[in-house]
C-alpha cells in the first residue's frame, strides 16, 4: 500500500512540473486535460451512435444532442434488462 502511494505521488510530481518562469502552467495543463476529456467524450458518443444506429436508425434523426442520446441508450439498456 505504501509503495503504491509513493509511486502515485512520484508519478503525479513528474506529470505536473513547476517552472518558476511560468506560474500558470497548472492552468494550462488543466485546460489541456479538459480538452482531452471533451475529445474522448465526443469520440465515445460518436461510437455509441454508430453502434446503436444499426438497431435504431431512426433514433439518430430524432435525438441530435450527444448527451441526450447516450442517456436514452442507457435508459433503453435498463428497460431491456428489466424485461
């Protein structure tokens, strides 16, 4: 447990480096991380649309918002598993 914690701290220190000349480096890294998360979410939602359009092609035409589409697919999964 202690070794794992030490490795975690060491890894986080190496990922977030400090530079005296650039005080806003943490902010730049946070913005970069948010952009990467947004990119991954868009990729995931496009994959979900691609997969479910094979079974429900009309759903893409009805729901255009990615978040609503994924929530609707999750709702369909829950109702499918309850039957």
